[in-house]
C-alpha cells in the first residue's frame, strides 16, 4: 500500500482516481485541484506521499511547473503525470523533468493500477 496524492482540477477525475487507487489498496492521503494547492499542501504535510498523480492541464499552476517544483523540493516523492490526448510534447517535457510515467485520459482502471504499481508496493 502506498500513500498517494491526487492532483487534478477536475473533481470527477479526482474522484475516479481516488476510488480506483483506494480499491487497489492504496491510501489517498490528500488531493488538490492545481499545482499551487498541491505544493502548499505538501509544505504542511508531516508525512509526504510516496507518489503523486499530477494532471498536466490545470489553472493557477499546471502540472509541468508543479512537477519541477516537486522534483526540486521533494526529490523522494515519485510523480506520474495524467495527460490528455494531444499532449505528447508536454508528456516528453515531464518525463525529462523527472516524471516516472504517464497515464493518458481516458484510461481504464487497470491501467492506473498497473502504472502506479510499477513504482510502489501493491497492497
Ligand atoms: Mg486538467
């Protein structure tokens, strides 16, 4: 079981990811609607997540900028991006900046569990 933070500006997407990860035995310890909220939350969290799922397109602070901040401040925290179709260059930029992998929307629950499971211990 891993401690996971879900970051996405879509409430429905946060709900889907949280449900899927929880069903797979992980614990979603925090969610946030944009990169800034995620960074603010990380600062105050006593126990940091093992892994963060990070949407690319978000208002205020997008996933790419958030990723760069997270990599710099919390290098032990793993990051998997959540992208939409047509975001290949953003995905490549994220992988270069230290994201471990990406999930492209729309995804199947099994894909989420498999991709996350590559980087954390399954329950
Ligand atoms: Mg979005």
